[in-house]
């Protein structure tokens, strides 16, 4: 995997919904996980997977710079949030721009927030945020929601939620992040000032009229795209959720024996760090069990066992033969001490 990481790596605020972790950011969590994996013998290749050849065994994983042969594969490449690609959005991710209301909603308690989207995820995010935010405004580019009738009705009837139909966000506005650290000596005057969300410019899709609103956060809920394009033609995908890998029952097995999928590549519902970690553990157990059933264990250990068996067998045959210490010294020596004979 490339070193830039996934959604957790890009989460600059604290991770709040992972048991045992407190006051720690996403990149810090990823760093600790990486250190632990290395301590137990894992190696990392800073490459991007571009394809998998499962037509023969061992399978071949093609990266942008190498070819890796393997008996089993666990796919944990995650999913990428879909973004608006408007001015101010990228610069303020983690500073009021988020794609996870469940993760970050509590940070903006008592503030006015926006939710962008019209599907079930947007409805769920709006309802979650309405518990703690001063008000929630749902921005949707059409005049009807794509979400289920029940969720859409709950949002429409909620007293803390308002809806702006036929509207898009044209720009996300920000203000400089005030910090006492700026008074210190180690300040990079050439670096751009960090900003947090202070408002947004809304645009009517029909009239083009723009309106400025003051908000503390913008939650983008327009879907996710699983990072699974390199698996096309290799495994089956979920017909109800485009791009998500189809797994068998409650396991992490895919339609291709030896390939397992975990985390956001197969989970279109929860998409949380803790649920991904749990499914990752399940995938490891599934892969280990499959390797054992196929007789594809640790080849290094198998080689060592075979080598030890050969050595023991040779020693057994050697002990049955007549042993002469002088032959070990390089030749037959008579009438001399063994040490002298060895020196000769």
C-alpha cells in the first residue's frame, strides 16, 4: 500500500469511537498499528496494486513496480469518500469539513452545520447531528430525496433540521485558526495560515443566485467509492452496492478461493475504523484456516523441518558405520597422538 494511507490516515482530529484510544489522531493510530505489525514480522511495500492474476497458483499481485507471488490475499484497501471538489473543501478537511458525522459530529456541538446529500447516508448524518448541533441544514441539488421514505420523513419532520432544495455548495468559507502557538518563536511566516470552516456559499441550481450562510462545519455525504478497481474480473462484486466486493455469508471469503475481503471494500453500511479492524481479524483467521486446509503452510518452517529430518537421517546412517577419528582429520595416522595427527 502507498504510504499516504486511507481515510484514517487523513483524519486530523481525534479518533473518538475506537475502544481503548483516547486523545489520539488518525495518523497516530495508523503509526502505532504499523509499528505493531512490523514487530511481529510484517513487511511493507510502498507500491500501488494495479492488478491480480489468479489464473494460476501461486497468485501474482502486480504493483506499479514489482510482481509478488502469494498463496492468499487479504484485500483491505478501503473506500474513498466522494467529495464536492469546490473551493475551500480540500484545505479545511479536518477543520470543519468532514465525511463522517458519526466520527466528528460531537466536535461541533451547539453549532450550525450543513449536510450535503440526498441518500440514506445524508439522512442518517443529519439525524445524528441534530442530537448535538444547534441546527442542521440539508443541502440537496434536487427537489426530492433518494433516501428511503422513512428516513426522509424523519428528516423532514425534525424540528432542528431544515432543507434547501435545488441547491449546491459553490464554496466553503474559512477563517484563520486562532492558536496561542502562533505567539511562539517557531513560526513559519511563509506557510499558509490554517483555517477552519466559518461559512459556505450556496447556489440555486436554476436561478444561479448565491447566498452566504454562517456555519461551523460541512458534512459531505454523497457516497463512497471502494478502492477495488484492480479486482475487476477476479472476484464477484455486490450487485446492490457498486464497487463493493461480495463476500460469502458472514465470512470474509470472496468468490475466488484464497482471496479475502475486509473493511470498507466489503462493508457498505458501517464504515468505521473499529468495524474494519474486527473484519480484518476475521479475514486473517479465514486466510489462515484456508491455507491449512489447502496444505499451504509456512514454507520456511516446512523447509527447516525437511532439512532437520535429512540431517537426522544422515546422522543415523553415519553412526551405523565404522567411525575413525583419523579419517576425520584428513587421513589415516598410526602411532601418533590424535592432536598431532590432526595438525598434520
